[in-house]
C-alpha cells in the first residue's frame, strides 16, 4: 500500500512522461493486460490513456488492470491512469520509495 507522500512522488515522476498505452474501443483485452504487465516489469511506473471512443470507465479500468497485474493505482486523473509495481529483478529497479 502506498502512502500519500509516495503517491505524490510517483505522480510527479509520471508527469514527466507520456502515456505509453491507450485503451480504445476494444477495451481491456488479454493482450493489452500482458503488454502492460511486461511494461510494469521493465519500467515500474507507467501512464495509460483511455481514449474518448472507449466505453471503459478509467477508474474501473485502472482497478481491473491493477488486480490482473498485481500493481498499485497511483492515480486516475481524467482519462489518464498511472500505475506502479516494483520490478521483481533488482537490477531493473529504478524507483526508490523510501519516503
């Protein structure tokens, strides 16, 4: 579970990057979940955009992705989702949450 200071730190880190995934009309397919899972392992912190043509609710999509990828929802602002999961490989860990 993330503290409010950790969430604030992760939000500030995510603000520097663009969304690397988009959820469109197709919604959350198993392929998208797998790709997001792989990206979380590689990057730890990712931003996802829910497109306007998608029927998916950003908050519900964020919760579903978090459950399926064992990650934490940092925030959902508008149609942007920020997720965090510590990498399982020590050499890939880039973000320290010792706040």
